[in-house]
């Protein structure tokens, strides 16, 4: 079983809970996931299964899109409504003030990770220290907000925002900062990830759907998997002849290769995805293989 399974993470599950559940369903421990989600968050969680787990650290697109709700009038220790309320305050601003401050948050900026996060300091996750009542100094990290859009106010003092951002962005912190720019206290009341890299909600399956596919048989389960090549779809495609294919398996360079220098996803003559390769100075070299070696006569 190899491929990328896009899970629609349910609320109140940690990303690790999802992996533990899938280990049971898929019958393998060889799983990796991309982009941890808070327990209260739902949505797109790519899980890399079998040999595809080698692609987790090779992803080209780390942008993510979230649909979040900002609730004004309160602040919590976690930055969302699952936490302990630290302060409440009258709400004296609304849609007009929100729309006025949103443009300030576009573009590259520095963001300090919240205490309730998986960031490690001296090997210790911050959230474990936070649970012990310990607060430590955190270094601000570079992030980028690529797009932020207002999506209406479903209930009084709550505002929907759609945010497209770089890897490492904490939406809870962003919402607190937006509220502060409005002169208000605020916290996150809901969060859903709608895209993670090239994967979207349309690709996602619930745990119930994945279990049902498992019950229907291996073919049904494999049918839910996206090919590992999908991670690299933005790279140009190189189709190699059998001689060059064997060179790739053996780790041997191929000189005077007739293609431009650059990084490629590679298929063999039968159309099977082999992996990644680089051409430098006309020399083709393998970067990473995702198939078992095929012996050729």
C-alpha cells in the first residue's frame, strides 16, 4: 500500500490520533503526515503511506489555506475557545474596523509561536511547558500571509476569515493580532484547513470512508490513495529509456543527457513514476527513487 491519503481530520482528534487510527486500518507503521493540525481544527491532513513517506520532507508546495472564525470580546491562554479565559472585554469594534486592519497583515512578517504549540525548545514541546504553567521566551519566526479575505459574520461578534499562508503560520496568533489591531480582545472559535500544498478538500476522505474502503478490500483502499508523483507535479517530466533507467537504479550518472539543466520528476518508458533526478552540466543524476528496482534483460 503506497500513496498519499488525504484525511479530513475530525474535530477533537490530534494529528497523531489520526496516524494511530490509520496504522490499524492500513496495517502498517510506515506512515508520515504533513502539517500538524490542532485538535479543535478539522480538514485537510495529507498522510504519506508506505514508500511515499520518503516524500514528506521533499514537498515543493508548503502553502496552506484556512477558514477561521475570530470571536471578539475574550482572550484565552491557548488562543482558541478550548482554553481557559484570561480576560473578557466589551466589544467596541466591528466589521468596519476589521476590514480597515486586514491589509496590514498581508505579506512577509515575523510571528512569535504561541505557548500552546508543538514548537520545541531544548527538546521540550512548548505545550507541555504551558500545561505546567511555565511561560518561556520564544523567538519570532518569518511567515507570510499570501491572502486574507473576509467571509461575513454568522453571529454577533464573530467573523469568518479565509487565510492563505506559508508553512509555520499560527492562525490563532494571527487572529489575536488582528483583534489587537482593532483595539479588541479576540480568540479563535473555529478552524478548518481547506488546502495543504497541492491537496484540497475535494481530495479528502473521512476516517469512516477510509474504514469502509478497507472493509471493501485492498483495491478500494488503494483507490483512495493519490500517487506519490502528485507531490512533484510542478516539476517538469522526464521520460527515460531503459538504459538510463538502470543507471538511475544503480546510482550511476548519465553524461551528455539531452535535456536542460534542472530538477525533474522521472518516469520510465512504460509511464511508471521512478522518482526525482537532477541534470547539472548535462549530467543526469538520481536524487530520490520511489520504486523498487526493475530488472531488465
